[in-house]
C-alpha cells in the first residue's frame, strides 16, 4: 500500500504505507521534513498537508480540535492535519502535497 507525497520542490514520491499508522508517521518515517512538535496530539498544527481534491471526500470529517488548529494556522480548504489521518486500505494511493515552508 502506498501514499503519494509531493514535496516542497514538486517532486512526487510514492511511500510505502502501513495500515493503522498516522499519515504523519508514514511521511516522517520516509525522511520527509514535516513538523510535528506535539507528536500527533493535534496541538501544534505543524503537520498540515494539502489533500488532492479526489481524496478530500474520502477522508473522515475533521474533529473539532483539528478544525481549531487549522483555523489558527489560516489553513487552506484542502489542508488537513496528517496526525489525524489514520492510514487504511481505503486510503491506498492517497495523494498529498507538503505545504510551503513557513
């Protein structure tokens, strides 16, 4: 199973994904730079990713805490916190883009 991640330089990488892992953990395990100071507690908002349009409706609705973090960071409509996305077989092929560096 895989996820596709476009880096800040536009290069797309296919990453091996493990069911049950947070998308944040998958990205970081492959050495890509992604903030996550809180370790996945939905507190820092640093692990934002842009979700490809064709995948947005396939993800669960964000929890209130995630929405709060996204609002605090003036996130775009296609952004989600990767720490709140748990990879499953249904997300095989999930396509994301890392946000521009702050």
